[in-house]
C-alpha cells in the first residue's frame, strides 16, 4: 500500500489549485478517499466529536446488508431459468450452473447501474466543484435488485441516469433528495417501458424461448389477482395449484418467504430482506420503527380488507402480503432511506404504517398494477416532511401548554 500511497502523493499536485488538472480535483479526491482514509478533520478549533461512523461507512453497511439479497437473487435467477426450461426442480441441484447463469445475468446489470450513475455523479461533482458523495454506493446496488433479470442493459443505464438527475441532483445531490432514487428508477422503467418490467414472462430468463412450450411465468401477485377476479377458488388454492408441473408448491407460503419464486432480482426473498434488516438495525443505520410499522401497516390493512372482502383477493390472509412482491425489500431498504423518510420518532411510526396501508390498498384495488410498494414509498416520500411538520408542531403545542400551567 505504501507504493500506492506514494504514487497518489506524487500525482496530487497536478490536481490541486494551480495544477494542470485542477478542474478534475474532485475526481482525484474521490479515488483517494476510496482507497485511503481522509487525513483531514472538521476543524482546528473548538470541541471535536469523534465517532467510528461516517457517510462512507454507513453506505458500505447498507451495501453489506444487501449482499444476501444479491447472492440469493443471482442463484434464484438461475434456478427459475432451469425450472422454466425443463431442468431440475431440486433447490440445490446443479448449484454451479444456477449460480453461473444468475451471475451472467445479474452482474452486468450491477456494473451498468454503477457505471451510469457514477458517471452522472462525477459530472455533477466537476461542474459544482464539490466532492463525489458516497450515496450512490447504495443506489447503484438497489437499482439492479428491483428490476427483472431480463431488463435490457440500455434501459438500466437510462433509468439510472434519469433517477440520479431528476430525483437527486436537481435537488442538490446526496442528502437533499425528496424521492428515493432507486424507486424513481423503477417507476421510470415501469411507466416508460412496461413491456420489459411487467407481464407473465418478464420475470424468468428463458434463453431460447422457442424451446419452451406452454410456460407461464406469472408472479404470485398476478396469480392472486387473477383468482380474485375469477372467484372460482381462494387465493391460497390458486397459489397452491399454479405451476405445480414445474415445481411442487411453487407459490406456497414457505417458498415465497424463502424466495424460490419468479420476481425482480433481489426482492423475492423475504428471509434475505429480514437478514438485511437485522444488520441495519444492529448497526443503527436503519430505523426499526419504520420497518416494524411498515409490516404492521400491511397486516392491519390486509385484515381490514378481509372484513370488507367482496372478492377472493381481498379475502387473502393478511400475512401473505408480507411474502408476496417486493414489500419486505421495499420496507427494509427503501422506506428506511434516512434522507427521504420521516425524521421525527413519532413520524417514523406514522410513515411506516402508511406505507404498509397504501401498499395493500394499491395491490387490492388497482387492477392495472397488482404490486404497490413502489408507489407507496414514493407517495410517502413526498408526505414525509408534512408528517414531521405536524409532529413537531404538536410537540411544541404540548410543551407550550405545559409551560403555561
């Protein structure tokens, strides 16, 4: 490392004020900070608060928490491919082939997302003359995990650039964005290119589609919605009966909880999302109040729908909402975004509950869009400042009343 440190020190004058590459200083600074710990402090006078955490460590912690979802997503992508093309139905058979297939599909999406978003970050850093922030370390991983493995790479790049510019940089960059950047990217893809992110065969890589006869790649949510519309059987019965020729109990509660189902790369496994949640809560990076209230809100609204049930979808057991679609992943990694979420402690409970409520309402009542977590998170991102405003206002009113007594 000494050789690398000496090399960086030798090149540094070229990028400092007066150097030939002065305008690119913050690109150099980003590389130096990535390789080595910064040698500067926040000031030279007054009290200094020292802590082991900083923005870089916080973002790396979130990335580490997402690794279980990424690895499982890669393996499940290969597993679903073999199921769809007549391969083995054994979960751990052909392990290397499944993981290799998944990696060939998923890793390019990750690389493209990081490259496209990193380029935008670098351009804005040079124009605005500020350091490159570490915020995109998380966003660059989140975007690949919320899209299907079959998404064209050019669409991943386009959505990433759109989201970073529109949802982040126009508001001032990291720490200033109103909307969750990764959810904005997914929303862009859904509304701009719906054919590539919705439909029966989007979620499973088929390879040579001509060799596949009669395969239905529907997700659990689409099966549940169809059962609700037809009304010939309950949602649980429809899930149990679907695709049994390809995989026994493909949409059983246990399978959906673990994640052995078609879906976006990182959001199929509720179990892996909960593993990530434990890491985020244990390290103090994410608010457990948002996570708990988000799951509680989904369950409560699911129970309310049971009471109002006019079709089988509304009568679906509330706990099924937890393991279907991207609710768990969205609550753990999207709703807890410290920038776009509510900041007050009471506001976090309200914010999480409303995300859970809205997710189930959108799923059950919107025939065009059986999933709901994306729109629920983005909607509540907009209202998070309003929630905090009224929570703070209520606190001030209560304290003023107490002071006058």
